[in-house]
């Protein structure tokens, strides 16, 4: 069966198209930056094709990859960062959507702060992240150094899997967030980007 | 009579859906943040359901609560902060709409300023607030410390009721504004957010 | 003849509705701030009704005033600042549109700078203003102190009429710009707001 | 054959109209600023007419010029900066689109930095520019002093042709970027503007 002919696939692709438009509206997918994926209930993984603008996706810009990140259809080319998506899906079967975007706040904060993590504390919006019930807490958001060797970058990320309720940043690059479905992943992305924007403002005083 | 079947209810729900979209456009309801309510002329209170994105509300995301903040329909779950809405309605029978949003300016200002209030002075836009006829005045906007115990937070807010023409802030959390109808509440929200944005800019020099 | 029944009036009102939506998109008419007017070829003046949101105008929110700023229709209420519009129309018969908005940049800059004017120099965009053919120039934008007595404010503005190619600011309040038609007035508004945004950024270093 | 009657021309004009709307959405073509062009496969060059708002273009606002920048139709008036477009087309036959916009970030950065170039380093988004395969690089973006004599400005730009993978800036004025087609030029514009916004933020600490 052609993977794009069924309804489950179509809904997953629509999720990705809609999320891309939303991220573009906020300025988080400039140029051809960013990549978005969804895992269907049957285990198939849908991800954005390499090189297209994520704010103006068509369903045909969504391709299927296997759990190792290889395109199912010969000739399809997935994003260079596909392994960071499949790493998350392999780690946690509850994850149904992964989003990666580039915002000015994430890019600048990760470059001006030398620390290996950004600590977010005291914000009501922390409650959007998994397992948080109060603002009287702090969340550690790791910042990993950027690496064009994505397999190697994945091994650096690996030890932190399961301990990143708000996702993570790649220095000078952007954020990775996820959720059980696209709405959850988008809500976490909006929450994290809001808090990074707050942190960047607080750096200016 | 089913509360959602009548025209008064439908108009109130439309007010909430429209205001949520407007707040989202301005970036004031990231993730699932914010809550919006309307009191109908017959006294019923319509408020946003807990957990949904306020920028993409459907009429079904608007539920009815009683004056004590309890959902009228079993199984409905109102926002955790419902008591801050009903407190305002109980205080002043002229209030017909209450809005709560999270902006970067309100969040950051309330965290970088240690004072129990922000004083806004000299702005023409102060005239949008109740009882103000000139810019040659100053308005005190209380900043209450955040508290996950909303009943307790409400008792902290209570002594200030009737003395907050521009609404109030919760530290690291957001703003509460209100008005006789949704247009008035939205105008005050826009006025307050504009002035907070101005204040934040002035902190940067 | 009813002033709203003819085509000339209708086009003028449409100009105002469209310009209000544009200004709202840019965040320059928060709450019920701002006012917009057009002078028709036959001399009639159309201006926004007092108290409505300028981003969501209907044609019925546009009323006719006489050259002294009095509403033609009993019961209509024009903006408190109508005299600043009629002053411009009386000064220069070539003016066909006047716009007043409130931006964060104009508000903050006019409050943090104590000088009676802002000087804009070296920007290519200066060429959008009347009589400017090069960036190698500087334009003086007067900043008048705010005053709730608009007639008195108008007498303060009067001596500068004819010497303000980029419009003027009222401190803590906003900008006034004009042009031979609405497109020209909007272009100058966009040009001035862009340059004020640049100046505000330059204050932050 | 009338140049506007054929399909190739129509598609080129649509590219320009769409790119103008996009640039306006981002705030990069205030007032009547900016100009946009496309070279068709048959060598004809389509460019925006002088003086119109680039965010609200109609196909009639796109005119044909010859390789020396002269309008093909008597009475048409091309942008004053047409020569900077034709210079790029003459330099590299692979260029199919040129975009010039004015952003706050480009304007301010080019005015506050005295250097003859801005160096962008360490950003993942550098990969959007020609010939870049890693973030571990730096790109030099020349900043040329503004000049109302465009022929003279072109001679200043000329020696850098072929060495500007991310385009160039004109001081106090804006950016020039290009690509083999409109999508590529837009992606590079978004990439460059994103990085300039990052650089401006980093100046504020």
C-alpha cells in the first residue's frame, strides 16, 4: 500500500503542514530551517522532506522514514537531522510528534550563555512541561554544542533522554521539543519559546 | 434548557472565541496559557475549558460555571484560575468580561521589578482605564506573588478590589483585566499590554 | 443629500477603514487609540468616531465634520483630537489625509528623550518624506508636550506648520503624519515608525 | 508581442507580487521601500515599478527592463536602484531573482558598526548560503556606504561580486540578496535577516 494513500497518513501530514505554518507565523522556521515529524499509531514515521520551506508545506513535502531514519521511498531525502527525531521515538513509545525550530531567542541565548544548560525558574508557564504542577520549581534545558555529524550529536544527547521535560537546545541552532501528539508538541514549543524570549529580555538589563 | 442552545450563550461564547484569537495574534496566550470569561445578562458565566489553546477555541471549549466557579455540567473542567474570575464578578455586578493572558512584557517586568506594584505615569493611553481623563496622572498596577493555591491568591487580591483601574499582574505569570463587556475588556488589555511593553523598553537604557 | 450616500464619501470611508486595519496589524492603534481622517475633493472631512477600535472600523464609524471640527450630524462625537486634523487641513489645501497612531517606539522615545525634537539623519528611508532626495540630510521631528486641552496644544503646534516633512510627535502619546492622499499618509507613517524603531534600537547600546 | 501577455512573464510577475507580500509581512518593505526583480529563462528582466508599496503589488506594478536597466515601455519608471539588480544579472547568468529590502536590524546594525563588513559565525543557519556545508565557518557580509549615485555605488560593489554568499548591505539602507529563483532568493533573505536580528540582539548586552 502506498503510504500516502491512507487516512492515518493524511492526518499526520496535515498535522505537520499546520504546525509548519504556525511556526512560520512566529518566525521560527526562517529560510528552509526546521523539521517536523509525527509517528502514527501503526509506528510509521512522517517527516518533512529536506530543503523545503516549513511555512509553506504541501502534503507531498512529508515523507515516510523507517525507525532508523531511512526514507521508505527511493529518491526521497529526509532532513539531515532525522536521527534526532528517530532517537526520541526510539527512546519513548509515548512520543507522537517532534518539532525542531530556529528562533532568534534560542539562537542568541544559546550563543551568549557559555553554560551547558539554561535554567528556567519561577515562571507559571513551566506548568506546560511534563510532570510540572507548580511555578515554584526550576527546569534545566540542556544546550548541546552544534555538530554537523548528527550521529555523533545524537550520542551526546543520548545520556539526557528522559530528563528533559522542556526539550533541549543546540547551540547557535535551535530547539527540539516533543509530545504525545502534535498539539502537545506545539504547546511545549510555544511554552519553551515564550520562556526563552523572557530570558533573553532579562539579559538586557 | 441546555445552556449552549440559546442565543445569549452563543454570543458570549463567540465573544470568547474571538478574544482568544486576538490574544493569540498578539502572542499573549502561548501554549495553553490564559483564560477568558463572560457573564451574561441573566447571570450565567461562560469560561474557557481547562487545557485547550486559547487561540484556536471552538464554542465547545466554552463551559458554564456557577458563581462559585463550579462547572454546571458534570465532567467539565474549568481553568484552575476560575476563582479569580468569579471573584471579580462577585465584587462588581457591572463586570461582564474578564481576560487573563501571559505576555513576555508582563512576565519579565513582574519578575525584574521587586516592588509590589508597577506605576504607570504620563502616558496618553492611561485614559483607556476607568475614571481616567488625563495623561497627567499615575496608575498603580498591583503585582501579586504567584500562588498555585488560587483560593489563597484570591484572598491576597481581595483587599485591592475596586482600586485597580488597569487590572493587576501575577508575578511571573500574567495580567488580569476586565470590563463591562468583551470589547471594553479587550481594549483595557491592549492598553495595559502596550504600557507594559513601553515600561519594559524603558528598563533597557 | 445624506453625506454617507455618495461614492466619494464611501471611498474616503473605505480609505479610513483600510488604513485602520493596517495600523492595527502593526500594533499602532492599541485599545481605542488613534484617529484617522480624509478630506474629499469637495472639501468635506471624514474622521473616525470617538471611542471605537481603529483596527476594526466599519464605514458607520466614520463621521463628517466641518472645517472647525464640529460633527455635521447631531449626536455624532468626533475624536477629542479632531482639531489637530482640521488644523492641518486649514494650513495646507494639498493635504488629503491625516493619521495619528500610538506606537511603542514613538511613546518610549518621546518620553526618554528630553529634547524638543528628534533628529533623524543618514537613513535612506528619509527620502519618503516631502522634499527629500537624499539620505545625506537630517530631518527634525518636533516633540510637543502632551496636553488634554487640544485647542491649546494646536496653538503650540501652529508655529511649526509647514516645517515638518516627517510629521510630529506628542510626548507619551504618538505621532501625527499626513499626505495628499491616504497612500501617501500611510507611506509616511510607515517610514516615520520604521525610523523611530531604528532610533529606539540605537538607544539600547 | 506584449511582454505582459505571456505565461512566463505572468509567473515571474506573480513571484514578485508574492515575495513583496511576504517581505511586507516581515516588516522589510516599509513605505515604498525595497525593490524586487526576476530574470526569465529567455533573458527578460521583470522589476518593480518605482514608488509603489511592495507589500501590495499588482501585476501591473511589475515592468520590463533591458539588461542595462532601461524600461522597455516608454513612460515606465523603474526603481532608482535598478542598476544594482542588472549588475548582479550581468555578473552571473545563474541568478534568476534579486531582492532588496529595508529591515530595522539591517539598518541599525549597518549604522552602529563602523566596519566595512559584518562577520557572521557559528550559526547553523549559515548553511542556507551558497557553498556552506557547516556552521563552523564565518561569512563576511560587506557593508557599502550609501550613495544616491547608483552607478557610482555599483562600481564600489563590483570588486566584491562573486565573493558574497550571503548578499550585501548598504549602510542605513538595507540588504541585497539573490538566488537562482525566487524561492532561493527569499530563503537567503530570510536567513540573512534572521542572522542580522541575532547579531543586533547580541549587541544589546
